[in-house]
């Protein structure tokens, strides 16, 4: 019986918090839709879509996966590896331009 009392005493969050997060998710999804509706092109389009996607993912992880209330060490255990992967992807993107320019300089333009 003591176990059930301890289990029932878990952390409760107000329903308003979840409704506000759902509203923000709806707004961010609508903004993502409007990027296509207004036919934005190029880097602006992809940057906005990725920005809205990351904001929605952050809200979901923080609230619905309860990361906002977890210990800092657990948050670091999840966010640091993801951040490291993003840094390495950015390095690869910068390196790809150098590799492409090196191949063009060595092999010619191909025409």
C-alpha cells in the first residue's frame, strides 16, 4: 500500500501548460505550411522549415517528454551528443566545398 501512495504522489503539471504547448505546436506547423504556401525558395525556405521543425521538436522534448523537469546531467546526456553531431555535420559541409573545389581544380570543370 505504501508503494501505491508513493506512485500516486508523482509530479502533476497544469493542463494549461499542455494546451499552451499544443497551441504553439499548431502555430509553428501553420508557419511551416505557409512557407510552402507563399512559395519561398532556396536557402530561406529550407532554413525556415528546419527552424520550425527544431522549435517544435524542442517543445515536444521539453514538455511532453518531461525534459524540462529532469536533472541537468540527464539533459546534458541527451543534448551534448546531438550538439556534437550537428557540429560535425557543419564541419563536413564546410569540408565538402573544399573537396569540390579541389576536384574542379585538379580534374577541370568537366566540360
